[in-house]
C-alpha cells in the first residue's frame, strides 16, 4: 500500500540513498552532482530533515511502498516580497516504482499541502527538456511552461536545457 508523508531525520539514510541513486542514474536532471553529494555526511542530512520552526514551509515528502521509493522537496521563497512563491526540487521516483502512480501521488500530496498554506500563490519547478514522462506528469498537474533555459546543466561535455514551469495555486 502506498503511503505519502513528510520525511524526518529517521528517514535520512533511506532518503540519502535514494537521492544519490537519482543523482548517479540521471545526472542531467539535477543541479547537484553525485560527487558533491557523496561527500555530504549523513549527520548533515539528518539535520536537514529535522523539523525546523524557522522554516516550517520547507519540507520533503516521501512516497513509500514497502520502502522509500520516491521523493519531492519544496522550499518557500524567504524574501518578504516573494514569500507567496515556492519551488519544487529533487523530484525522483526509483525506476522499479515508476508507472504505478507514485509520482502523481507525490505531486498531488505536495500541491494539496501548498494549497492549504496561507498565502502560497505560486509554485515553480524546472525539468530537463526532453524528459517527456516528467513533463507529462507536471502538465497533468496543471503546470505550464514559461521558458526554456538553454545550456542550463552541463554533465561532462554534454549540455542540457531546462524547461521552467509554474502553477498558480489560486487559479
């Protein structure tokens, strides 16, 4: 049975293993490199996953079957004039869990949480151009592309463009 819930420090090892897997298998999909992430101590990951009263609107949701199989992160813009906006980051579903609705369930749970947040009006994300399954998922959730950043990510000698998408929550 699928379960979606916020991650906390007890999930650090499973989260970090899944994150590293995503970075290694799909380096074009993430701004962070596998090599850089690999050097991060688990204690730092535990700290990041602890609930933070100073940043209550920043969180990571995990999707579980029998174990953690998918994640999606959210961070709220901290600037006073931009606090109505946020950014989705780190969306990843393990290959063996794809095609079962976990990605859609993660996105829906995240959007439900955002719609319940007072003052949250807009959420954005970026996705590698050509990642058709991800683009289709985000479009099915109501996201619209507003631009393409050329040469946004460089992995080795290969450049990748990023599609920037936005969803207006009050629409």
